[in-house]
DNA sequence: CCTCCTAAGTTGGCTTTCCCAACTCACACT
DNA sequence: AGTGTGAGTTGGGAAAGCCAACTTAGGAGG
């Protein structure tokens, strides 16, 4: 039997390898240079090279030259890359709740002033999108 | 330099390996048996064995015996496992938008009747938690 | 009783990835 | 001339992954 066709699997094909998401986390933090990403993630430089190439090829990052002499580069987020922030946010929330021991390494403040407690809601009604509140829509493919 | 301490990294330690999230996806779909998970994810059986053991050890899944004679098992979600649904949801959303070609393999309907368009919001004010609306809170550790 | 079947892994052998440290290259700085 | 920095490359060994076949423990059919 062929494995299930699924957007989660498709997404993981692109950003599901080890270090990819952590590299993106660094870019979100503004650490856009190779050495910064390597140091802050702990990825080995050769693997990081491959991951960054793949992320650029996938349209998640763009490689920017910010100096001609000497040639120096920065990695910037595309729209697709920026859209991954929600994924990171959910990982962070889950890690905060179920994995991280002791004080949280990072706490976000929302522009409303409160400490961020993220919730996933339905854009249409604003109610939370819980596991129980979801069903397969009729237009789903077989 | 030591890599950054981060709940995203911690979360990925637990569920970031290949096949882990896809195995969980299957359990969310109600495919709780080894062979179903293997067939629907495409993971090789030996790797899947290791992943499931790790997920059980991490408290994300529980192994249930549903028949004594012959011994048969099912994997069930714990609270921590159920909490990962948001992560899957965000991956699905991102994959739907930026990776999957053609018709979406799965569309969710929210209990309000609308097709689900998930949004991440601040639980306090209900406004969207965009990248720009977030800042590092003062209580964040160094 | 003998054979086939299912569930849930195990095992062996091979291939691919990963990790680490050291090295390169191009340029600037002093 | 020598040192430093950014951005990778390279080589070699260790670990993980993949596949197909095998096992174990017990039904079900004839």
C-alpha cells in the first residue's frame, strides 16, 4: 500500500529534517549568517550547508549578498518562510508545556501587553479548533 | 559556544525525528495499530518500532493491550500527545499553502460549519499572534 | 491435524546520513 | 607578513535508515 498523501508529510519533506527548523528559528531571531546559525543551533557546518541549500531551493529562504568585497551572505525569510512561524510557535508551546524543565528559555509578549498564550482558532467563528471540533469536510479527496 | 536552549529544540528532541509526527498523525486518524501505522506512513517496520517506543517513553503515546489471546496492542494518545494536534495542524496548513500541488488531500470542517482556516491568536486579547506582534517578554531568561 | 493467516515485531546486510575536526579560499586589518 | 573572519569543503569513522525475509504467538478453515 502506498503511504497516505498528506500535506503534513509534504511539509515535512521540506522542513522536517533535523536542523532545518532550528536554522529557521535562528533566522526568525535575526541571526541570518551561516556562522551564527551554526553556533546557535549546534548543527555541523556540512549538514547546515546542505539544509540551507535545500531551504533556499524550496523557496523558504533567500540568500542575500550584503557585501561584494569580501563576498558575504545573509539568509532571509520568504513569505513561505515567514509562514512557518506558526509551526515554530506551536512547537515552542508544546515544548514549554511538556518537555522543558525549569524556567522557560523564552517568553513572548503579545502587542496587547499580555504574555503570549497561543491558541489555534477557526478564522470563521473565532472558536478554538480543538481535536473534537474538527471533522473531515465533504470536499476532502478520497 | 553551546547551542541555544530552546523549547523548540526540546520538542524536536522528542518528536522531531523522521516518522514520529507521521505516526502520530495516524493515531489522530484512529489508526492505532502497528501495521496500520506502518502502511499509512511508509515507515520501515524496524524504525517504526524504535519511534513508537520512544514516543511511549516520552509520554506522548500509551501502549494498550486490547486482546490477551492473542496479545494485540493499540497505541493511544496521552494528553501530551493530544496537545501535538496543533503542531500537526500548522504543518498541514503550511503544507497545504506552500507545498501540496493540486487538490488538498484533506479538508477539515470546524464545528461552526465553516471549512477550517486555522489562525493562531493570543488567548488574552484574541488578536492574531503574528511575527510582528510578538516581542521577547522581560521575564525571558538571558 | 495441517496449513494458511494476522499482528507485531526482529534480524541481517547494505546504503545513506551524520558528526567532527581540520582545511581551504578570499579578502580585510594592522 | 601575519592574523582574523565568513562561508563553506573535505575526509573518515560512527550512527541511523532502508528493505526484505524471518520469527513468534496465536486464530481460522478444511
